[in-house]
C-alpha cells in the first residue's frame, strides 16, 4: 500500500482542543465589553483624556505636571475634598484663597500652571475626573473612609442630576462611615 497522496490522521489530542477552543473563544469574547457610557470609569476617563492627560500623562505618570500613579496623589491630597478644590480652583486661585503652597506636602504653588476647571467642567465631570484620578490612576486609597465618601458623592450626583457638588459632599458627610 502506497503512502503517497495519503493524508495523515489528526492526532487524537487535537480533537478535544479543536472542539473546546471555539467554545472558549466565544465565552472569552463575551467578557470583553467596553465600559458603559454612563459608568464611573468611562465618564472620568473621557474627561481626563480631554482635559488632563496632556499635562499629567495618559496613565497619570506625570509629564509637564505632577504624577498621580503609584499613590502619589494620596501623598499630596489625602482628602478628596482638597484634591477636588485644587482641580476647581487651579494654581492661581488656590494661592489667592489658601496661600503659597498646596497639598499635604506643602508644595509651592509658584505660579503653578494648573488651570482651574470651575466653570469649564460641570460638577459631575469634576467629581468623576477626581474619582478616576484617585481610583484608576493612583491605585488603592489608603484611607478607606475618604474613598467611600468620594464614591458616595459620585453616586448621589449620578442618582440626582440636579444635586450640586456641595450638597452631595454635605450628604456624604452625614452617612455612617466605615470603621478604620
């Protein structure tokens, strides 16, 4: 019997692989969904990419402005409220209101090029971008109570679009806080 023109058989181990691989691929692809348009991550990422990434880097690594990654933002801004106010006011207005330094590290403002976004972004965009910077770019907040309060502010504003930022912050302060 001649072996010329005979096709080799499929190895026995390949049959289960060929059957399981398409099933696995179908299941895997089903898990890859883009963030929902209204989700926390999507809204904050969108605002960050449009307004902040040019100076702070696309991944918060710092460029012309300070980094957020590796927890750097928590060293400068242990409180989300101070971080939020910095984003609202910017360097010049911060210096007028609070003096020549900013953050817990008392970094000199020295005419910081940080622009103020109050009036350029609405309250919801401001709080979403701060949430994005503190949760996605910076990592885990060492202060769980601060993290929870920020998430409560975002949730309150998302649940009631007419709620102001000040009202949401006040309401989050009235909620029971997690034990340290």
